[in-house]
C-alpha cells in the first residue's frame, strides 16, 4: 500500500428531513447565493423549502447551471458574487450544480485569468495561487458524482472538459435526503449508477498493492450497486434503494477507496471527449468506454480483473482467460440492463469520428493515460474501435 495523507472535513446530514439542519450551519449574517440548475428544484418545491429554512437571511438566486457546467455560465455567477458581496453559497442540485458552485467559489477570489485555473490540471492549484474561497454548502438531488464530499469539479470550456481540485473546495456540509431523488427521470438514475460504478473501478481495477481494506470497500460498493439497481429503476419511491444508491455514490468518490492505491481514470478522460464533442451524457460515455478498455487492457489489469471476476461477479472458472472475458461481458450486460447503451454506434458515432476524438485528447495534452501512464493515443484508438 502506498503512503497517503487523508482529511475530509465535510459534515454530512443524511436522511429524511435533514435539510432543517442547514439553519444551524449558515451564519445568520451571511449574504447567500443559492445556485441551482434547470428548474427541477423549483418545480419540486425544494427551493421554497430552502427559502423557508433560510428565513430572514439575505439571499439571491442564480439558476441555469447546465449539465457539464459551462465556464461562461459560471463566470456570470462570479460577477454576481462580486457585485452583491456574496460571502456564502448554497448549491441545490446534482453534481453539475455542485461542480459549478465549486468553480464559482474558486474563481471569486482569484485575480488572474480564470481559464488558467482550468488548464492547471488536477491537484496543481495551491495556496500560493489561491488562499481564499467563498464557503458553500450543498443539498444533493442526484446521486452520481460524489461532489458532495470531495474537493473536485469538472468544468466545460470550449470543446473540452477540465478538472480542478483544491483542498479548499470541500463543501462545509452536504444534505443527502434520498426522498429528493424520487422524481428523477429514470435515465438520470441509470447514469448515476454507471457513474458510481465506474468511479469505483477507476480506483480499484488497476494492479494489486495489498490494500485489502480499500479493495473490500470498493467491492462492497460494486456489489451493492448490482443488488439495488433493479429496485432503483423499477421502484422510484423505494427509500432504502435510493438511500443505498446515494451513499454508494458518495463513498465511491470521497477519497476512502482511493487511499494508498494506484488509480486509472482513463475511462473518464476519454469519456469527457465524447461528451464535449457529441453531447453524450457523462454516465453513458463511461458505459461505452469501460468494457472496451477492459477488453484492450486485460493483460495489464489481469490480477485485479481476476479478483473482480471472483469477488464481485462470483465467477468460478478454472480458465482464467474465460473468467476475465465473462467478467467483462457481465459488466457490459449490467450497464445495458440499466437501459444505457455501451456502443458508440448507438449514439450515431462512426469510425470516421475516431480521429477527431484522438485529436481532441492530443490538443488537451492527454497523451499518456492509465495507472501507469502507458496508455498512449494509439491504444486509445484501439479502445474506441472496440467500443464501436
């Protein structure tokens, strides 16, 4: 197991009616910016509930944060933070709203060109660059990204998606009430299950470093997702199913299962380009890329892929190659059982589009991927062809 340092300061309020706790977390004197997305929080009545709890606090609203939040939209909110002297933000929505709010928080005290922050890459922002952000809390309505308990965000700019991560971008608190997911469109629930699954395997399906606790945590998340998926799709108001999905999504990307282990993230990097170029939902891009990546990378991931086959899918086959192939097939079949397609051709992408995807990765400086940095653009091309 590798060395690691771990700190997670997010206060979680999990369960029914926990939203009331925000009254104890936001200063009475705060000037608040409430951020949200396309209006579902308004239609569901959640925003009225939030306003009622805020009471006499001074607040304004900023709506319209898109899925895959765009830089241009978020910079409008930054202007509002400045002009209205905002000193606290409350994000109400899914991962995109939370990610967007993190970026607003990050940029609001930055004096340089905000685009530069996007291009610094994961983990390269330091206190020498930014030492103050606007504090914020979150009310989660869509389980998927884990943004409610981590300091990372992914922002869309021009024809790419860029990740930022900084220790000051942890929410101060997050409210996780499974009842807020009852009215979600089923495709969003399915995408969230895929996103959580792939977040987990990006940290798990690499190579062994004898990190037994992390492996067992990851395998538990994967098995839970497989078990609860049917109820989440078929019984939208099944509280226990939605509660287990919500907590799985949080645990998949709050840092726990990634401690002291190698991490991959190639599937996410390639998937981001499919979203940027073709507008495919994030979860759908992961379902497209991940089974194909496993097919191409069986040799490199052999030990963990065999472990995954045995512990997650309970495959008992003496032929190790068949065992790996069956595990990959079961993974693809699981995604498709959610109603999520796993082939690029199903989204109208053809072989002639592959060079464009490769060029986008190259233009963004993404040329050496995987847990070992040995996944070149030539190998990406093989993965894309497998995913067709």
